[in-house]
C-alpha cells in the first residue's frame, strides 16, 4: 500500500507538471538535433546534452548556460507544485479512489459507514469513501486515504470512486431520497456488485430492494432486535421505552407482538401517535421525575433509552436510578468513550451502539461475504482492537 501511494504521488506530480516537463523534453530534444547538425555524432550529441562532455563552440556555451536556467526553473516548478499538493491532499485522495479495484464504496460517512470502514480496513479490504462534508472525512483526506469529496448524487461522483470496479457499494446516508437516487446511479455503472442501502422505512426499503437488487439495512430495526433479544434473555416482564422515534417504535412493536407489557415516553405527542395502543403512552419530558412516575418506572425491570444524546441519557438514567436502583437500563449511543462513562456507577447502563451491532448483525447474516467478511472476521477484528487498546 505504501509503494502504491508513492507511485500514485509520482504520477500526480508528473500530471501536475506536464507542461513544464514537456518543455524540458522539447528543449533537450531540440538541442540534441542542433548538436548533430553541427557535425557531432549521435553519441557525442547525447553526451553533450547530458552534460557528460562539453562543446567549446558558442552554441555549446549557450546551451550549457541556458540549460542551467531551464533545469533550475523546472526544479523550482516541481517543488512549488509539490508544496501546493501537500495543501491539497484531496487531489491525491481522489486519485487513489479512482485507481481502486475490487473494493467497497461507502457513500455517506455516517457512524455506520465509519464502523464498516474500520472492519474492512482491518481485514485488508480496500475502501473508498464518498462524502460531501469535508469535516466528516478530514482526517482521511489529510492521510491521503481514498476519498471523493462529493455527495454521490451525480454519476461522475461514483465514477471517480471506481464504482464500476467495486465488489460492494454501501449507501449509508440517512436521507431516503438520496439513497434512491444514488442506488439508481450505482446500478447503471455496476450491475453485479453487492448493494447495501440504509433505509429506515420498510415500505420504501422493499421497493428499493426489488428495483435495484439491493439488501436493505435498517440500523433501528437491527438495534431493536438486539435489545429485544437482551430483554428476552433477562426475562423482562415490564419495559419502559424512552423515545418514540424509529428505534422506539420498532421495539414497542416487538414487545407488543410478544405480549410484554411496556410504556412509551416521549416529549412530543405527535411522536407517540403510532404507539397509541401502549399501556399507557406517557407524553412528557423523560427527565421529569413526574413523567417517570406516570410511566411507573419504579415498577419496571427494563428501561430503554433510544436517543443518542449523551447528556440527555445521563440525566434520564440518573432519574431512573433514583427510583429504581435494580432495573436494567439499556442505552443507545454511538461513541465508545461515551459508552464507557454510562456503564459505570451511578448509571450502570448496558450500552448498545446502533452502528456497531448493525455491522455485526450484517456480518452474521452474510451480507458482507462479497468481500470475505463474516462472523469470524468480526470477532477477530474486535479482539485485535481490544488487544491494541490494552497494550
């Protein structure tokens, strides 16, 4: 990989300085012809042009002095170009992206995409990231990793990422309309690659799967299944679900299908409309002790915090512990450092990383087999990360 980067940088440098290098070649070529015309053999002319011998004629003196200026000017031009390239590493990142083969293209650098990239890179799978927000991929760009700074909604964005040569394309963005547009572009450029599309709406997901031969990924559904499995394992009989967004709605439906008693809390009445059959639905701030009391948190054996705001989850977990020290609290978070904080007292939460569990469950389901990733590879990658962290 290091040699490939050096070669790519050299090619980029040549491309950036092709005019100066072209003039340099033209000058030496014309000089060679001139020396031959003055009566030198081809070998003698070549040696003079290469400064291996001198020509005492006026033309020879002019050639030597002028060539010094030409070579010096070319060298300065190359150094200036190289200095400019260092301040524009996105050009190198884009060049690496265009040269990728049998790789994975991640469109939209969300938490899910970041988790997937970590797994792929750890297992030697080449990855190209397509993301319009420079801030999200700045570290990758500065490291000159394969990145295309674009949204993916234009076919040229995907061409720059080498989609035609990819084994897998993952549309990890959260916007359904963008996913639909990009999925269409992907299939126009590559009919054979594995296509994973993130989509929280099951009906829209079914249409995308049928139309573009895609596997649909719903991180909220996978997280809900994971939390539901934890609840079943712990024999949960009464669950309080805090938050009636995607994860909360899916989890409530699972609890309902199982016949498990549950209460849903949300500050927005509109968000609770889909959960009207809960017993009961409680509208109010989950950080308010009165709201928690109306939801009978003091009686439950499981509380699920479905939001991803660390501060809000800390407050709610603290309020829950005031009235129910023994119940299990499952908290959804994205960042590992935040997770570590909530697992300790006084919160004592079990943390679910939506993206982490989504990647694991995708591997378990065989969705990543196209690039040689399965449960064993995920387990080995996690173990390696643990060893590295403890070293």
